């Protein structure tokens, strides 16, 4: 992943957050709607999350060093985890504001202009979320994907808030305003939970997804008719990087050079098919009974 490219998307997210904060707080100040306030608070979370995302992307791009020999790519999981936690905090703040307004309803003012500002802010978030989601998938960045999903959640909740405030204007039912804010808080909590879940599994070194394992399997199958076997496959994800290791069993009569060339060819094929992969192979003779025992055990466990 190009860290410079990813950082440019993070700057875009920060700029969008600043614009939407101004628009949404303007809508709240005009109308006095706690529903619009809840939307504005979520945009504040967006800004903090975007700043954390910029730090994570910058830190994750640092090369490996003596203390971090596998690189710093897992820093991106701290960003998504922080964003998930911030979302939950925002939801609690919204619920507190909504409870007070539920007990003491207040009339709303200048709803037309307030709704217009909110619609404009929602359009900005929607456009930026679409851009970030495409970039996150292309660059395989959990940070950009998390930011995009957060913004998409913001778009949907903003749409709900706008619809609810419009109903308040039409019906005059002031109680709808705090009820909308509570619903926004629940939706935000759900989004935060999903982000925290993804972060949790990422920090536990989750294996590569099924479709990527199938890519590796097809590459290894190319050697099936050459009396070559493979076992002890281990994979894990760390941010944008993939780590893959396995044992290669070749005829014992092969020279070290033959075995080395084969392993190197296989590693390069996998790296070409799955860019950003770190592939490690271990060469073993087919005649080694220990290798065959391990191979049979693996086959039995996979049945």
C-alpha cells in the first residue's frame, strides 16, 4: 500500500469532518433540535477518528526495525479500535442529551434552513464515504475501511434525523426529536461494536480469508504432478500485510540449489498473486518419516 496515497485519503476525511461539523452545529443552533445535536456530536467523533486514522496510517507505513521485525502494520488496528470506542462514547453523550429533552420538550425553530444545512452535510459525508470505501478496498487498509463505514453510518443516521425532524415540523410532535436521538445512539453503538469486533479479531492474527487461501491452494496444486508435497500451512493478517508460511517436501536426491530455486519460485508466485505478502518456506525431504507423519495428521484433521 502506498502510505502517501492512504494519507491523502485521511486528509480528505479530516477536511470532510470539519465541514460537516460546521454545517451540523449550524443546523442545531438554528433549530435547537437534540436530534440534530446528536448528528453533530457524531461528526466530532468523525474528526477525532480521522486524525487517529492519519496517525495510524503514517505509523503503519514505517519499515521494520530491530524492535519490530515484522513491521508496524498492526498500528491500523489501534485506529479502528479507537474509533469504535469513540463511537460508543458519542452514543452515551447523545443519549444523555436526549433524555433531558424527553423530560423537558422544547419547541424547534427555523427547521427549513436547519434541514437544508443537514442535508448538505449528509451529501458531503456520503461522497467522502464512497471514496474512502473504494480506496480502503483497493489499498487493503482497515483504517480507511473503518472510516468509510463510520461515515456511511453517519449518512444513514443523518437521513433518519432529517426525516424525523421533518415529521416534527409536519405533526408538531416534539417528543419525536429526543426519540430520534435515542435511535441514533443505538445505531451508533451497533456500528462501534462491529468496529471493535473487527479490531479484536485482527489483533488475534486472523488467518487469510477463504478466497485468498484458495489462491494459494491453486498455486501449490500446480506442483502436484512433480512429486512435491506441502504441509504446515500457517497464515495471518496484520493490517495491510499478509504473512504466509508452509513446509515444502521434495525428493531427498535433490540438491540444495534445486530445492532453493523451487521455494523461491513458489514464494514469488504467491507474492505476485497476493501483493503485500511475506512468504516463508521450509524445505524438507520427502523421505523423512516425521514429515509424512505430520502430513497425515494434517490430512486427518481436515477431513
